[in-house]
C-alpha cells in the first residue's frame, strides 16, 4: 500500500500527570515520547487513537526528529516561541488547522521558507485555559517571524469554522469583519518571545487583529 511521506519526521510527546507522592519529580520525568511520525497515514492513526484535544488535561507536543521539547536543547536555545491564548477560540478547529498546516507542508509555509524555521509546536491545558505555542530555531530573523505571526493570526481568523466547512464552501467568520465591540470582547492576540535574551538582534513582538 502506498504512503504519503511528510517533509520532516515528527516526534509526538505528552506529559503524565504529576506524581504527588514524589516531590523530587521533574517536568522531564513526566515527559513521554509516544512515537515518530513519518507519513500522513501514521499521523491519522495517531489522531484516531488519542483523546480529542478539547478534552485534554495535559500537553500534546510535536517536535521535529531529534529535537527535545525543552529550551536546553541546542536547536531551541537560540530561538523563540509564539504564544497563542485560546480561551475563546474553537479549540479543536484551531489545533487541527495548526497540525495540518505545519505537518502537511502548507504552501505558504513552504514558499516563504518558514517550514524549516519551525522546530515544534504544542497545546496545553492549565488552570482552565488552553494555550498553544510554536517554537522556532532563530529569533533574529525578524522578517520570517512577522510572516509566521501573520500566518498564525489567519489560522485564528478561520477557527470559528472547520476545515470541512471551508472545503465545502460554507461561510467562515472573519475576525476583521466583526464589530469593534465584539473585537474588544475577544481580542485575538499572539505574542512572540525570544529565548536568547542576551542577543540584541532578537525581538519580542505581539500580533493582533
């Protein structure tokens, strides 16, 4: 049977609940690598075997092969992260769009050489709040950071409708077209934070529709 290879091999991680009986337990002790994903078929198999993202009480993490989801990894330490708060977004729709865009080699990401910039991404649920992050390897490339930030805003923009709705031609609400009052009530904002704070060429940014 033929398969559809991904551009990169991705490793899937999640976090175990903390062991309250072990005060010495670290975050790394809770980290579990589940599998490596090299094809679209393997990705769909994983999607069908794990709890829906809107039901998680932990973290789902996808990082490129041989990159650990921690800042101490040499491939992360000179980079930065986009932080996206999802308290009033359709969580499932946004996460699916993020997954399919990054793992599926979205044309915009490929054409603008952004796929190679991304090291990993994840979603977490803490204190009744969903938060997504996208980690990149270089915090000095301001042009690429702006392009990726605008791309993530557009994913948020479309997350009130599903991918299936868009494919079938159904109307998807666009944030730029809602009233100013509505926009104030639910500001869609993305932050970028540089990890290499000692580098004067690195930037911290915010993106808002």
